[in-house]
C-alpha cells in the first residue's frame, strides 16, 4: 500500500499477501477501453485472458471486488446512520427554536402589557403586538389654556383681541 491507501503496483494484496492486480486496477482499465453493447463480451474475454496470462487470477480480482463492495456498503450504511442522527439533532434544534419563539412572544407580550399599564389608555393603541418594542406614541394635541379664576372664584374675563 502507498502512503495514501492506494495500492502500489508491487504491494501485497490484503487478500493474497502477494503482488496483486485488484478491482481498482480493473476499473481503471475498463475506463480506458471503449466498450459497446455489441462487443462487450468479446472485450471482457480478451481482458480476462490477458490478465490470466499475466498471472492475475480473475477469482482473486472478484474476491477483491466483493471485499470493496462490502466496504463501500458499510461506509454508505454508516453515512446513512449519521444522516439519521443529524436529522434528529436538526429536529431537536428546530423544537428548541420553536420553544424559544414562544418564550419570546410571551416575554414581549408581558412587557408590552406592563408598559401599557404605565401609559395613558389612548397610547395603548400604539403598541404593535408583532414588534418587540413599543411604538413611540405621538404627542396629543395641545390642551386649551386653563381658565383662571379671580380671587372671588369667578372666571376672569378674557381680553378681547
């Protein structure tokens, strides 16, 4: 095996313990050979005979393929399991967010109610329940000047303009 887990040409096969031609090598070869439906059987027979003439037993390549298939299936199963676990974690986080949103709405509502109790009744309409804050109330129109009373208790006459 090479440094990165790829089989070297002269490295021993995990299956045979000798220098071996594996399924990865066969896949690489098959990618370079143009195969059509009409000649696929012939091409495969030529490849098989060529490999066997070079001392490569097709049964060992098939065993290597079966081992690689098992490894691939195991890796896929592991990833599927991880996806299920991650999906459950995502659902749990979404539930937490939903609970926090409820708590936030309750907090805002309680705060707005309390703030509204401190405001004049006409300013309560200024509270926006969808906002997280009170809307700044506008000032009410100015009141007319107070009527002054004379010492006798009667209203003072206003000066005519």
